[in-house]
C-alpha cells in the first residue's frame, strides 16, 4: 500500500460556490490546468498554483486544497 496526493479542486468550487472558470480568473491559474486537476487527469500541482488558489479563496490550511490518501495495490487478487 502506498500514498498519493489528491487535489480537491471540485470540492473547493462546490464549497465556495464558484465555477472552475471563476476560480481560474481569481487565482490566475489556467482553466485547463484546474479542469485536469478536478477530473483526475493531472496528478501534479505546482506549489505556486497551491499558493494562488489559497490566496484567491482565503484558505489558510493547505489540507483544504490537497490531501494525502492511502492507495491500494493494483494487483490485489
């Protein structure tokens, strides 16, 4: 079993009642990057994006943006 980081963009937009496009506008992070993160198509996020999102949404706890979760091994039988 390992760990992986989950970026909680969908949770943030729902909690703050804004669209991805609005989050992109206020955070100055490309809409395409936010969309890929929200849909699980991108597995990495830069520290600068985390900071921009935190500043845009007045977030002080990084765990609102990212989380570390356990993963199951893919070869479970």
